[in-house]
C-alpha cells in the first residue's frame, strides 16, 4: 500500500486513514458532516495525490488524444481544461479524465488513481504520433474547495485562473511552483494545485494556514464523496464502467460522435441506449446506497449506483441506472425492505 507525501500531515491533524486506490488516505478528520458543511459554506482542503497524471507531447499530441477520447479537444486554447471519457472498443468507459492544454504540443491528462496502470496500458495499445509519459509518482495534487477559495488563494498567489475549467501552468503559491487549476469535484468553486512531490508538505501547510481565518478545515474522502454526489457528478466504478455504454450515462456533452473516428465510436453509434442515469430523493425511511435493486410495479427496472444521506438537503439521495421509459412509482430494495424514491433533477444541489 502506498502513502502520499502528506501521510504524516494527515496523522498529525487527526485524520482517520483508509485504503483507497492503493493508497492510505484520510476518510475524515473532524467528521464527514462538519467537513461537508465547511466546503459548502467556507472552504475545505483535500489531499488528492492518489490521482494520476499523464503527459502527451509532440506535434501529433492533439491528434493522438482526439483518437483516444470521446470529447473533441480540437479548438482548445492554451490554459483550458476539458472533461472527457476514455472509451474502449466496445463503447464502455476505461476512465473519465480531465485534459489540460498547455500548448499545441503538450497536454496533461489527469486520470483516476485506481486506474493509472490500466489507463497507461490502454493508451499504449492505441497511441501513435506523440510521446507519452506517466508522471503520477512525481506529482502531488491538493484541492482547495468552497466559496472562500478565491479569497484564500488571493493571499498566496498573484496569478490565479479566473474562469472555471481554466488553469495557469506556471505560477507560485506561497513561493512554491505549481500548476493552478480552477476545477474540482465538489460542485463548489475551488482550485486544484499540482506541484512536485517534494513540495507537498510545505504547500499543504501554506494553504491550510492561509485559510484558517476563512473557516477552512482539512477534509477527507468521506466528505468528497457526499459533496460530489450532491453535485450529481459520476464516480468511476459506480456510474461509469467498462461495461456501461458511454451513451447511457448522461454525459453526452463529452461524447462528440460528429468528430472523426475515435476508439469505440462505431460501437457507440451501433448501440441504442437501454438505460439512463437519473437522480432520486428518498421519500420513505432509510438510505439507498449503491447496488440496490430498483422496482416499478413489482418489476426490477434498474439499480442504484451511488447513494447517501445529503447533509445539505437533509434527506437520502441516490443516482440510478434506470431502464429508459420506466414509469410509475419507484422503490428500492434496501436489505429486503422497500424504500420509496422519487425522481429529481441533477444536480441535487447547485452552487450558491
């Protein structure tokens, strides 16, 4: 099991550690509810160094990535970020990723931590026309999230990205060289900071100290999951998988079937979607978590893929993989007990 460069910091701050994606990471510090509410109302600081980072470099980097990804990255300008799926030949998702365009010959792709080796092997199978390198072991990633994030970052950096899904490739935060990105996985405003592993402890400490006056607290994986679920964001291995067609997951904005050929395109075109990703609120008593069968009029019409109690809404919420056209009242089987649920729009919670 691996440890990020911030392992000792987590222990010193009272982090409860769990294994995730092959790493020991904090699941919580002061408690999931307190951390969740801090991010919704002030700010939270996350260690997400388990995420993977790939570099694509050379004259053919853009074309090579466009063949690998469902989204169209042509037309991106330097300093822009774009979300995409990494498909397989059958039209399922090997992963979901963020693409950073540094310049016309250099792109950074951020992948899920549990998928680094699998993704690298997949890229190697199809890549041509550019150089590829996995720099995951060299990079730490820290996420500052919440409505106070910009005020905190303004104390530490002169050059910060002002628009969502943009980044500054070379800036300094508290004198430490970073790539600073206005992105995140919580549904709130915030930043993700990429730096050399050797600078992880100093960077985390600087942001933590600068944010205390604004109510910033350290946050773990537990709050990260409840926050992303309230924001209606899919999680790989839950809403996304190699066996789930990418045109059944509600991410059509990132699947550009009108562009030139790419891995899996023909399989996606040939597949008529049978399921859709929908959100529900629990109207009965109980919490619907993942892997619960969902019924309509006594017939199984789908399954829950993620679920929790929403700290913001004060009720249970879940995302379902539901058969298209399913009608009638829905209920979930929670350990043999029927729990009523009602469809609702995604995201469950919108940024203030």
